[in-house]
């Protein structure tokens, strides 16, 4: 198989590398980006300066001999994650400590007499608040292969659906079929709550069986096994050669919303008394207390919820993520490295247009996303909706130099303000006028 550079062939690895010395952005202090994706780091700029000082017309670049930087500490990992993920401080701390220990264990296989056990992680929290993003970012920061699987699409062997081994195939593909790299990767399994055994009032026997069966099947991968992975995906076939993947060092992160888990926790801790939760007239728990309750989650709550004890035994680390408020949603619009607003600013800059969101507009969009109750997921649709006309009209207008999105544009769907070079407002053409101009 042709060996291509990782950054090209593996979309998961979005780390940028110095084109001169090939060190990645985590290990250099600064990285200068040229058009067409060429990069140079601070060390190599220094080396080039030395070459220039010698004044030879043609000189070979020699990679500067810089001592390898130390491995990332949990704090480094958290800091890097914060470039992409807003808030969720507790989860970041738990995750960064867990992966730091995980890779320490892998890198020091004979670290004394104590057999360090693998610590897979369970992420609990509302939808759209960063569970998948946290796992994805972790893999990016660590530059290890990463894949996402959906627990609902997996079935136990012999039933219709996907075999668990197909998850590992995705991991192997993320590692460009380098099985050794895949063996140190991270697998994120989403919707893990959907394979809970149904208990309580409405036992649905069929779902019971398959949910528990899937937990059993995943259990084997999570505790570590040498799995036979069909290289083409699909069902195992007797005459096929399998890829063998040892999952002992693969880190599994499971995520789920676990709707109703608060009630299970509340029942156990006697919420109202012990922790001072406010119970509403109908007996439910006040919204703002959900996050606090979730922080008290214990394995037994999840067993009561329908996870089998052995499965929970393989997820020794649990952490919850909090719902996002307007302040966090506003920051998500503007701050992360790939923030939605930054993306559209960038997109419109190709048309020579400066895109401006007023602070009001950001706040309003955040409030609107909060109202939709889908976490940060609604933000893109809101911004895209407001910019649709802009993206349609602006490329054919050379007079427009600035587009201003204000709160009205978000709230009342009025069109954003267009301005020319001198800052004067311009009118919106109608489609027929545009078509005439084009004719
Ligand atoms: N804390 C956060 N910081 C930055 N972006 C976020 C955050 N939470 C969610 N998002 C954005 O919202 C979308 C959905 O997030 P995701 O991680 O898939 O949510 P879930 O918790 O349901 O897995 C993604 O596009 C992600 O970029
Ligand atoms: Mg998700």
C-alpha cells in the first residue's frame, strides 16, 4: 500500500506540521502558515535566518536539532482541548487525566509490579453540549486514530445489523490500515444509553435481549481482546482473511444522554433532603439542579437504569457534561478555532467582504439556540439561515465590502446590512434586477 503523508490521508489527524522539520503544532512554539497549506515553525525560521546570514545564493536546509519536547501533561491536554471546546471544565479535567494515565500505561508496559488497568470513560449529559466533540478533540490533540460508532446500529452476533468488529474496522481505516497505530487509538461509542436493558414499568422483551446482548459484545472489546476484523466490513465470512486487532490498549469513550437518570440518582441520594434540591409542585426536580445531580452519578445508578454491572465495571471513569447557557453558546459561536462565525467570515473574505456580527446578534442567536433545546447544534442552522441571502447575492456584487448582521436579522429575519467601501448602506437588489444585470 502506498504510504502517503498522514495529514493528507487521515482526515482525523488535523494537526498541522512544519513543512521543513515535520514537527507538529503541539510541539513547536509558533507555526507560520503560508497559502496552499505550507507551514514553518519558529525553530525553522531561526535556522533559515542563520542560512540567510551566510549569504550563499543556494543553500540546503538542515533540520535544526531541537530536543524533543516532553510528553503532554494533563494540563497541556486540557489547554489544547480548550481551543476547540468551550466550558465543560470538569469533563476536560477528568478526560485529560484519564488519557494521560492511559498513554503512560501503554508507553511503560512493565512499569513495576502493579498492573495498571485500562480506564475507559463514560460521558453523560444532554445532547449537543460537546460529548462527541470532547472525544474527537482528545484524539486530535493526542494525534491518535479515532472513530465514532453508534451503539444503536450494533447488534449481537446472529441478529440483523452491524457486528461489533465493524467498529474496529473504522478505527483501522482511521489509522490508514496501520494496525499497530489503531491499537493505540480511541473509539467513541455514542448513544450508549439506548442499549440499556429496559426495566421498570414497560419491559419490552425483545429490546431487552438485544440491548443486553450488545452490551455483552461491547464488553469483550472494551476489556481487551484480539479481535478478528473483516477487512471489507460486513459480516464475517469463513473464507476471509481477518485483520487482527488487539484492543487491550484501545481507549473506549462511551457517551449518552441517559434521559431520566436524574430521577434515579435523586431517589438514591434522597435529593431534596441531602443535597438541598428544590422539588417542584409536580414532584419533578428543578431544571438547574439536573447538572448538580448528574455530578453525583454512581455506577449503581446506571445499573438501575439498565446497564449490566459487568459493562459498568469496564467504564471505571465517569463524568458528566453540563447544559450550555447563553454565555457558553455565545462563546461557541465566536471562540473555538473552527467557530461558526469564523468559518463564515473566512468564506466571505474570498468575495472581498468583511462579515460583522454585532454583539447583540451573537447573544440573540445564542438565546435562540437555547430555546430550541438542542445545545450548540442549532447554532449553525441559525447562522446559515441568516446568511443565505448574503451568500446568494454578494458574489455578484462588487460594491459590497461589508455585511453587518444585527439582532433584527436573527430575530425577525430582516436582511443583513450591506455597506460599500465608504461605509454607506447599500440596497438589496431583487432577483429580476440581478438577472437583468447579468443579461
Ligand atoms: N462545549 C462546546 N464547545 C464548542 N462547541 C460545542 C460544544 N458543545 C457542542 N458544540 C458544537 O455543537 C455540535 C454538537 O456537539 P456534539 O459534541 O456532537 O454534542 P453531543 O453532546 O450530542 O455529542 C458540534 O458541532 C460542536 O462543535
Ligand atoms: Mg454526540
